[in-house]
């Protein structure tokens, strides 16, 4: 059986994408190894990280009634950590959710507006998002940086990447039990959407 390629090897072997873009994808994907990302991840209670599956550029943890997915964007300097918890007693007093949110309710994090997940009775919940920035850790000695400096001197993406900080985004989604009676779906607005579609034909002279 052939040895599985790393994400960097697969990207570099992709001859259908511009070489400069491929190297930027490798650089940004390496953000997942940033020391601050590791520190944030380690701050998440161990109970949420029981089982682990490795992906090409992400860490995927799946456990009983919960899952964590860590993803490094290939198109911007953002690392996202998605945490999903199911079967909560409620959204206000459930200890699993409150303990997790407390981890990110500190001055170093910026709390974003919450998003209600009210698409169906079975999946009723809320998503809490927190952002923080930290200096980028990419070094000029990185193989892909050296390649771009030599072969793509007008790589604005690289210059932008090296100057801007890394954004770490944590999204915590909590869903209540199906038989929960404390959370109900309420219609607050009805929006009417008009969709216009052009019907075209071919006219040949």
C-alpha cells in the first residue's frame, strides 16, 4: 500500500493549479500548527477531545454527543475551531456548555453576535463565536516562502500574509435535547422573496 501523502505534498503535486497559489495554500495551511492555536486548543477541556481523526489540514475530534473540528483556511490567515455539543438540558444552565463558554469569556477574546439555529424542532440551538488575533508565525525560512521570494517576487498574497496577524476563531454550537421544553422556535418575521430568472434563446444570423 502506498504511503499517504501529507497535505503539502498533495498540493505541490497538483499541476492544475498555479504554482504560486499552491505554495500560498501550503503556507496558510501551516497556520494550524501555530503555537497560539495549540494553546487555545489545549485550553478546551479534555472531555471534548476523546477521539481523534486526522485530516489533510485539520484536526477532527468526534466524541459522544459532541465534536470538534479545527480548520486552517487556504485563502486567508484564519484558523477556525468549531465545537458542537448535542443533547443539552438547556442553553442557560447546562454545565457542559457554560463551562466551555467560560473558557472564552475573557478580555483576550472578542465575543461576536450569537446566531440562532432554529431550522427544525430536532436541531434547536445557538452558536457563540469568539475571535482573537495573534502575530503570524510564518518564517522567511519556510520552503514555500523561499520559493515565492525567488520565483514570484510580485506575490502580494505573501506580503499580505506576512504583515497581517493570524485570526483564531472559535465557534461553539450548542443544541438542546429533542424533548427539551425550555427552548421553542418562534417566528419573528416573514420575508417574501421574489426570484427573477432570465429565459434566453439562441439567435443565429
